[in-house]
C-alpha cells in the first residue's frame, strides 16, 4: 500500500475487528506547530524574505536579472600568485578558502598545486573567474552566492581543484574563483577547439549558475548580449542629452556615493586589520617569553617555538603592508571625494547647459589635472571622449557630417563594444543568424525568435548606415589607411554593393602613397604623441596625488 493512501471508515473498522489478538492503536491526527530557529532568523535582514520571493511567481524578463560570470584571465604560475595575493589583500578576512571551506594562505595553495604547474614559464595553468549577483549585501545573499557558485563549479569541474575569495567591498557581491585547469584524475588540462566551443561552454556555465540561484528563491536569467533589444538600447542612449548638465551631475553624484561606500568599507577593513595585528603581536610576545624560559632550562622545544615566531613575523609583515596600502587608498579616495564636491560647488556658478565650449574645456581641465583617465567611471570616460572630440572639431570648424560620424561610432561602441567596426558588426550579424536557426530548430526557446529577428533587421540598418558613412568619409579623404579600405571592401561585398569603380579609386589612393610620405606621417604622429605625453606629465604635476 502506498504511503500516501488513507483507508475509508469501513476499511478502518474491518482492520480494527481483525486485530482481535493484537494490540490495535488508533492513530489520531494532531496539529503540528512548525518550529523556527530564532537565532538563525535574527541574522537575516528585516524584509529579506519578502524581497527574495516577491518576483518568483512570474518569469517575466522585466523582473529577471542577468546572471554574471566573467573569465578575468588565463594565468601562469606568477600571474596566479599575484592574482591570489590581490584577491586576499582586498578580502574582508584576508584569507582564501578551498572547496571544503578550509581557510588557506597563498603558500598553502602553492604547496598543494606545485605539481600541477607546467614546466614552461608561460604555461597557462589557472583560470581567474568572477561570479557576481546584483543584490543587496546581506548575510543571506552572501551565503547563497557562495553556495551557488561552488555548486556550479563542482558540477562543471568535478575533478579540478579551486580556491575562492569572497569580496563584499564593491556595489555588487561577487566571488573570485581561481581554478586549477589540470584534472586530478586524467592529469590533462582544460582545452577547447575554438572560440565557438568556449562561448557555448560559458553559456552553459551561466545557465547552471542562474538555475542554482533560482533554486534558492532568486530570479535570474542568462541571455546572450545579442538577445537583448539592440534598437531599444540605442534609443535609450540617444535620449541622454550630452549637452545637458544632468548627465554629468548624475555621474558625479553616483561617483560621490560610490567613493563614500568604498571609504566606509576600507575603514572597517582597517579596523579589523588593527585588531588582527594586535592579537598577533600579543601571541608573538607570549611565544617569545615561553621560548626564552625553555632556553634557560636547556629545552629543545624552544627551537620549534622560534620557528612559530618566524611564521608570525611573516604574517605581521603581510598585515602591516596591507594596513599601509589601505591607509594610502583611504587618503586618495577622500581627496577624490573632496575634489568631486568642490567641482560640484564650483559648477553651480556655470550656466545650465554645455553650449559654451569654454565650460566643456573647464570640465576637461579639471579631470586631467586631478584624475588619471583609467580611474574614471565608464560614464565619465564616455563624456570625456565625446567632449574632447567635439571641442577639437568645433575648433577646426569641421562639418556636421564628421561630428555625426563620431557620435554614431561612440553610440555603437557603447552597445557593441569598443571595436564597433564593420568586421565586428558583420560577425555579430552572423551570430544572430545562427541564433535564429537554433530557435527554429528548437535548440533555443522559440520566444527569443521574434527578438532575434528584430535584432537582425536592426543590424541590417546599422550596416547600411555604416556603409554610407564610410563611403562619404573615404570620398572626402585624399589619403586612406589600408584598414579603412579593407573594412569598406568587406562591407561592400557583404551588402552586395555594385561599386567596383569606387573600390579601384580607393586602391589607387593607397598605391599613390610614397614611402617618403609614410615616413613623414609616422614622424608627425610620433612627435604629436611626445607632445601629448609631455602635456599629460605637466597636468599631472599639479595633481594632489604628487
């Protein structure tokens, strides 16, 4: 009889009558109160469960978040050591963990993995992966992220060693995972035939990560970049009026908030380090006193105790170095925050728009004097690039077409990546067509088909615009680069354009370039680069970092 079968009243009475020679115990139903672990619940944020399960019912793409797994780098032995030290240095507890959640130091991991490193110095033996979620930082989100990431790694790499380091100091909680590429059973390294195989593998990896998170009550999805609505992305970007100060002020405000959060996190880390250093110093002092006592008694134990003191010295050296770095970083961040505040105060005296070139130059001058370009947020870098090019063009009285060409390229690079040339666009169209075939075959969910077809249509329009821009651009140029010629000829062939005569003209322009002209041009470029480098050094000499 099945365990979920319940007898009727008559069957129940028969069973009772049959049990004449046996004890018959009548089972009565009782209400069972569910027990909760109050201590566990106290650790959760007040509204966590409402927040966690509010979107689970619907599987709408509007409520789902994109899951993130990044392959940061493919590392050799030295690269692995540097990456692990960096991750540990910026972690909360200054340690890393293995698959069994044991705490390890860099020397421990090296000792364990030594046999797996290749003999060649450039042998790539370790993957540096990052798993990230877009959630509020809390006890629950941290534990679910760790559980989901480890579950995904163990499923896809069951016989590979790995260590992980959680990072909670940035906007989104994330985990750095350093994966030993050598299989412990077969002794072979992870290898892929081509890029397509790598792309498919990481797509499956993200699917598994999303599934693991969703099993814990979150609502994540995995979509490829080209499955997003590209045309809508472009429209959203065009809505941003870069001649308005709102775009810049939003960037500055978000930068101010981000700096404040970083400073708070670093100050907490500095406090924890101070406690760790104090405890280690006390432990070291006690060990030395005990060792000296044993030495007086001519006890050999003191040799072992001095070895432990040496280990403590190494730990203290590492923590002192970290403390110093954190101290310097806090000072720099505070200077950056003060500079941003000062500029926002100064900015109130300017007009409400960026119509004046003088005001744009003022903003650029402020950034170049006080910040290195690589330290700026992406939004601010976009503004900086656009302003720089716009100022140069307006000073040289360039025509509207060239300005429009630069703006279009910037928008395309924002959506399609930095190298938004014709080759990149054609490659993306090829991927979209492949996705369309997969959807028709049933390899991808059919609901994506309409969106993919819309993206193909949008890509066709984009390629046509790119062709028109290049055609006008190359017509007006006396000298053209070989890359531009190849880009235009490839695009012409893909779009089946009948422009053989024009291509011959362009080819002739390239042939007409004399070696002397090429040499002179190279000299001009190198001298202009030297001048630019000198200007940057001069600007940085006024920086508060110096």
